[in-house]
C-alpha cells in the first residue's frame, strides 16, 4: 500500500526529498513548482530543478503563479491526494489549499524550530554563529513555520560551513525523514509535538547586509561571509572595484579596520583580522587570494572600503 502524494518544491534543495518519496514507493500524483524563470546571460526561460527532475521521472507538473485563484485550489482538490509534501516551494498556501489533501500538508524546514522561522534559516544560523541546526518536518498551519513537529534530525554546523555546504547536507538529512514520516502516516501512527521556546525569525537576506563592515569583530565577519556564500556573496571594494569574499579565516592581527596588514591579503577588523582565502572579482570566477594578488597591486597599508 502507498500514499497518494502531492509534492511541492522548487530549488535543488527539494530534489532529494522528491527522490526519497518516490523510492519509498509512494504515488506522486502531481508536482507543483515555481514557473520557469529567466536566467543566465541569455535570459532564457529555465525550469526549476524540481521541474526538471519531475519530468525526468515522468511525473505531471503544474506551475501556477500563485494559489490566490480558486481555480488553482480546485485543481489541487480534484487530485484526491492523501498528503502534500512541501519543500522550499516558495509560495504561500492559503487555508483551503492546506486542507485540500486528506491528511493536510507537511513541510520540511532547515532549522531547529522555533529558531529561524522564515525565509533564510540556513544563512541566518551560520551568520549567528550557531553550532547546531536541524532538518525538521512539521504539520503546516496558517502561521509562518508555526506547525507541530513530526520528526527532526540534528545537524552540526562546521567551522568551515558555507550556506551552500550546510544546505546540501540538510537537504539530504531532511530527505531521509520522509519515508519514516509517510510510513507512520500511512499506518495512522504519526505523532506531533508543539514547538517550544522563543521564536527567532530568519528574515530574507537584504542586499545591504552583503557589504562587509570591517569595524566588526573578525569572528563575526567570518560567520557573516560564510552565511552569505555563495549567494548573494559578502563583498567589499578593492582598488575601486567590488570583490566578493567567499572564504576567509579569522586570525589574530592589529591595524586600522579595513587595512591590509600583510602580503597574504589579511585585513584588520574592529577586533582581530581576516585572512582572505577565496575571492571573486566582478565579472570573474572565484579564485584564491594568491591568484587574485598576482593581478592586483594591493600593498600593505592599503585601506579597503
């Protein structure tokens, strides 16, 4: 016996979850994902990673712009699904949509709720210097990530984790939760626990946050840079041009905040210093700090903005 599942997801983060649900033998009656968007230099329409994977697996795909139209929810209701599995879909589901599947909607979230509810839980956890996070499946409710938790798996945040590396691990860890959750749902044994603790919100990353403030502590900036890597990428100006910083190491060092203090591209901070490891000049690929210095004259004492 298997469940009739509607899957809702968009980015690469969601693909392992869809794969695990299919591998567990459940019938995915439809996949909902964001419509194709323009991307790349040619601005050609590109299907989402979930859309591409669903088509590869021969699954029907729907791409509504939103669930504000009653006709879209009508279509969801006619599927007669047992449950909807939602992973980084990117759309708000109204109450009627949440109630359309027989057992409602379950959502995979990348944090230890109620810490980091909202749009950017992975980035915010790293930027805050958290040592541990989680992948959790919750029952969806009308509030923002307020539903009861049905299963959770902790994930250590490593000292060298970026948003990309931590997201990749959480996507795999979270995907492995779906088979036992759906098996419990199928036999009527799924239990849920209310969230406890003070909610903290993972607000969407603002572009203004990406500019590096060298007056901050070096350890803080290390977390900040890793949390914004690879996108949107923390940046500063070097020789009048914007340069993204993808990797750095907090070390001891003294100097005026923003000053290059050695020949290895180490920058003094408000407290301590950052040795840059991986940088990306505008219009170019990421490169090592050593390679970057071969093409740029940045002597000791140069002040960065």
